[in-house]
């Protein structure tokens, strides 16, 4: 079974310095039908204006992943990390017992476009942790494993049985992903135009898959796709 979540059905808030679309309920946007999918709790599609950003604020007991699509984002946190991440780079933070962080756009001219993802951890009270991974130079036509429970194949180890992939696809590329029994998938089109199991999805669209054995992706244009394989 596949259920489509269209881009224009998402929640939306524009604060001037921040223009956000919410796949799932977040902040002032509340939709009981879209509170998350399995352990996937948040996908926020954010555009932050030059010089704008999120001041230092706390989190706990959440797996937080940020993926940069364009521009740059400056990160600082209470663990002592400070970095500027750029397109194709992924930032991971296990909030665990508690952490504070800030995220700002350091550019005076260019907005930063990012996806912020929250995954509910499989236990509370984990030790806060920060990691990064880059696929900026990774090949197209493939799904790249970014995060997993065990940290296999060079991925970031996270506190949940969830595999997170990013697909970098050129127009005409086809990739497939097998789903083990009792697994579920969420596909989010970050950029481009992709056909997923026969259904056409464009930027901001998503699909939830349950009781399926596989999914196939065909790029109708140069695209970037996020795939979550969930228990």
C-alpha cells in the first residue's frame, strides 16, 4: 500500500527570515492525520534568509538530522562543535540527555535551503553526540546510506532501527530498494521529479509505503530523494 503526501498539502509558515513547509505536525501547525510516520517525526523544508537563523535553544531525546540542499548553515552547540555545512553535507545530533544548539545562515546574500529531520530514538537518556557525513562528491544513480542503527557501511550510527538514504539521480536514472518483511518506507522528493512505484512525485511530495516488498525510483529530471526504511 502506498499513500501520497503532496507538497501543497503540507503545513506552511512564513516568518520573513524563515519560510517553512511541514510534512508532519510541528510548532503551530497541527494535523492529527499527520503526526509522523513510524519513528519519523519531522521533515521540515526550511529556507532561511541571509543572516537569519535559530538562536541557541535546547533539545532532548530526539535524533536530529539536517541535510543542506543549497547555501550554507553555521552550527554551534553546547558540546563545543562549530561548523559550516554546505550542499550535500549531513549533520547529525543525538540530543539525548540534553543539548543546546544554534543554526544560522552566515551569508549576507544567499538563502540556505535545508531539510531538518527528527527521528524518535528507541530509548531515552542517550549520551549527546554530533557527527557529519558528506555525499557532495558521491556518484549519481545510487542510494547512499547516511544513517543506520549499527553504523554499517560507513553510515552514521543512530539510536533507532531506521535506515536513512539520500538518492542522487540524474534524469533517466533508475534505482530500486528492497523492503524486508514488516518494514515500512517513507520517500521524500527533496528536488526534482521522480516516479515511485508508478506514481509521479515532484519537489516536496512524499509517499508512505507499507506491506510492500520493494520500491522503484525513476528520475524524470535531475533529482534528490530521501528514503527512510523504518521498522
